[in-house]
């Protein structure tokens, strides 16, 4: 459990974008694979699948959180209005907060 807690803390530190985080992530993945924890091995395999996107996420200060929030809100409104309203009412609810 102590090793798992240390690895989780190390990964959490990598989530703040910084310039050298891509090298630190490689070290973290090697350390996590050395421990016999199947869930961490699954996580490291997922991180290695699309490495360029993961490196960009841990090194660049840009994100699309606001866009994802708008998409989530739009989908929620559409689910609430499903079968009850036409396009005009849905458009009105989306454009007027």
C-alpha cells in the first residue's frame, strides 16, 4: 500500500504541466511497471498507447476544459428535452444560460 501511495503521489505531481514532465513520466512508467500491481500495469499500458498526446498533456499549459464543459451542458439539456421539444426550444435553452 505504501508503494501504491507513493506512485499515486508521483503521478499526481506530473499532472501539473511543466517542461521536463515527459522524461519524468517515462521514469514513472518504468517504476510503476516494476511493481506487481495489475491495475497500474493497465494504466501504464494505456499511457503508452498514445504517448504523444500524453506528453503534450503533461508538458503544455493548454487544455480544452471549457469546451468539454459546454459539450457536457449541451448534452444534458438535450437529454432533458428529448422527445418534448423541437430544435428552436433546445437552441433557446442552450444559448440563454
